[in-house]
């Protein structure tokens, strides 16, 4: 790994999933904030947009692109060891890599379900385990890009919501333990964000309709009810601004939403003692 030119600010941030969307924007914004950024992605061939954005922002020399697939423990260990060997410190990690998956478990099967958990949940667990000793050394920050889907179970998004709920449970448990050693933990919860995320979901719709079985009417209603959801989506750059606020905050919160819309929905869930409010919110999507 060739070190990038040492900037005045030695704080080093590792971000996962930076080929597009929130991860790309976070990596560039973190570099613009003066930090040194190790922007990781699983396919080095997908780094052109990131490189172009960093160069356009004038921070190409503060951002290094490194391979890291969160589902491959060896690549996680190699990337983290590379940061320490090149820069001697790790001040923050942003667990951003994630994938969505439409369909109930009966439509997509357990293997596909498991793969969503592997990326969104166990991948972040792996990165966290590798990073924590180094974050302890700097009194650093552990951040995860969760989702409103980590708070509100959304119909036909079982695997994704299960993975994000698990991510939040993992980090809520870890937060006080990590804090006892000087490491802060934060989950960032966006609502809909305009990125490749949704375009990667939609190609599966025709196949899912074919095998929807008893859920065909509900699935069609869901598609209709949520069709406009991303029309008012927040930009990835806007969502990334919240991640940078967490990096900059003197006392980062455990949980933060990236928009007023996301705050409104999170507030429904966090006051929903018997679960009725969330069911009343999501059930109409299916009819
Ligand atoms: N978009 C939304 O509406 C929304 C809302 C709430 C939360 N989020 C969350 O925000 C995060 C970023 O998503 P996004 O909206 O920016 O979508 P995106 O543009 O699709 O970005 C997802 C990133 O994750 C990477 N990734 C996927 N699997 C990976 C793996 N095994 N190892 C390493 N990287 C991997 C992708 O890399 P490749 O290019 O190699 O596939 C890509 O860089 C995700 O955690 C997502 O769940 C998104």
C-alpha cells in the first residue's frame, strides 16, 4: 500500500463501500474536512467515480483507495493492517457497505437472506472487530450507516431490515463497552437516499412477481405504494454530511437520522411501545 502525501491533519478514517452513494460522498467529504481517508471498495475496478470525485474536490492526495470486501475476513484484516503500517493510526471507521434485497423469505430463499446478513451485519461486525484495538489507541469513532430499516420493519424487506436491526442491536450493546475505553459508537439512520441502492433492488421485481404466490396482490400493492418513495430521496452527499457531523461532534450521539423525514419516522418507532403504530404505518402499503 503506497502512502498518500501526508496532510497536516493526521487523523485517519477508513470507510467501507466507497464505490458509489453515501460511502463515496462520505470519503470525499472526510478528505475535504482535512482527514486522511482510506476509501475501501470490494472491486478496485469500480473506483473511477470515487477517484474523479476526490480529484474534482481537490483532495485526491488525501484519499487512498484500498480493496476491502466486508464478507472476506482476510481482506478486512489486510486493509486494517495496511492502514496501521502506512499511517500508524486509525481514528475512525465508517461501516457503510450495504445491500438491499426485496422479497419475503419465501420468495428469495434462505441463502439470499443469509447473504444480506453477511454483508450488512456480519461484515460490519468483522470490520469492527478488526478496527477496535486501533480505535482504542486513538480514542476514536466507530460509525455505522444503518437505515430507518434498522428501526422499522418494512414489508418485503425482511432480510435487509433483519440485518439492520441486528447491526443496531450489536452496536447499542457495544456502545457503553467501547465508551469505557474511549471509543464512541454511532448509528446513522437515513431514510430514502438517491444512490445505486434502489436501482440494484428493482431488477429483481419481475422474478419476485412471478414467485409471489399468495403474496402477489400484497406485493403489487407494496410496489405501487412505495413507487414514489425515492422521488423525494435525499442526496447521498446530504446523507454523508451527517456522517461528517458525527466525526466532528465533541460528543457524538448513539443514534442520528440524516433528514427531518427520517427523524419523524424514527420518532414514531421509538415511542411505539406495543408495535401498533408501526403496523398502522406499514399495513396500508399492502392494500
Ligand atoms: N439508498 C438508500 O435509500 C439508503 C437508505 C438507508 C440506508 N442506506 C444504507 O446506506 C449504505 C450505503 O448505501 P448507498 O445508498 O450509498 O448504496 P450504494 O450506492 O449501492 O452503495 C453501497 C456500497 O456498498 C458496497 N458493498 C456492497 N457489498 C459489499 C461488500 N461485500 N464489501 C464491501 N462493499 C460492499 C457497494 O460496492 P459495489 O459497488 O462493489 O457493489 C457500494 O459501494 C448502505 O449500508 C445502505 O444500507 C441506504
